[in-house]
C-alpha cells in the first residue's frame, strides 16, 4: 500500500469524529472577543500601532500562544483514540505495512488538521474585521497577501511543536495524562520567548513568530526578531528526534 493510500485511509477514519467540530468551535471562540472589543484597538497610540494591525496581532497572538496548541493537543489524542476504538490499531498493525509508515501517515493527517485550523482562522478573521468595520465605522481590512504570509509562517513554525505533541500521544497510553502534559507544556511559552534559548522550546515557536511581527508593526515596541540560525537547525533536530521516537514506539503497546 502506498503512503498516499495510507493517508487516504486515515482521513476516512476521522470523517465521523468530533475533530472538525472542535476546530470550528475553537476558531469561532478565538475571534468573538476581538469583535466585541474592537473599540479597544483605537487606544494603542502609546504602542504606535494602527487599529487594523493591532486587531490582527492581538487575535493571532491569542491563537498562537494557547488556543491553537491546546486544540492540537486534544486533536492529537483524539486521533490516537479513534484508532484504538474497536481495536482498529490491531487491524492496521496486521497489514503488511511498516509501523513507521503508519505512524507518518497519521502525523501527516495531524499536520493537515493544523493547516485547516489556520485556514479557518484566516476566514474567521476576515469575517470579524467585516463586522468590526461595520460596527466601528473604521476599515480594519489588511492585505490578504500580508495576512497569509504571516499565518503561513506561524503554521510552518508549529510543525516541530506538533511532532512533540504526537510523541506524547504515541508514548503515553493514558489520554488524560497525554493531554495534561501537552497543555502544561504550552503555558511556559510566554516566558520562553523572552529568553535567549527560546529556539530550544518548540511550543514557543508560533508565539515567537507573531510577537516578532508585533515589534515590526508597533513603532514604540521592541521585540526579538526571528534569526534562522540557530532556530532552523534546532527545529529540524527536534522534529527528527520526535518523529523517529514516535515511529519506533508506535504500536508497541498493542503488539505486546
């Protein structure tokens, strides 16, 4: 069975899961406060940032720091549990396919879910600015090219974090522990981005990317800017290590 066929099988398994509902609800919840508090964007003169830029930054900062990582923690565990329900994992392990390939196929689906959530967030962002522009009598619109570029950077930077969440879900058999550790790992991100070793903590990557953009858009605020070295080599190493261990450990508990 080809790798693409395996990915297609994995997509078929989660069609009736609650994962898509979780993504939709998380996206809506993210932007409701931005709509309700749109007037607060006009009180940022001290920071030197325009209302439209602040609307964008504040919304996606909330997403990058906690809501997106927390959603991915839950989605990762649900994906694993969907496989285990009805002993589906045993049936998959009985196929003449390497467990590493099965593991990677599932991880590709997880990365796809992360991309879907970011795309939903972009769509909801534009719905939100349309509502806010109408209620506030001010044009909050930003170029789609700018928005997609920044959101794309956040998504790419989140992949090492996803490998860590995937590692937790594969190695920790008890869902509540996996979710608990995953959520606990997200909280220190706000502290780690202010240290010199932020690049060693993958859960901080998306938040660091959006806060660095905040420093560019706000004339009176200075933030650390993204430096590809040593970030990229460290991120690549973390990704490789987490995926390698995940592929080795995948299905071990069921094969005993």
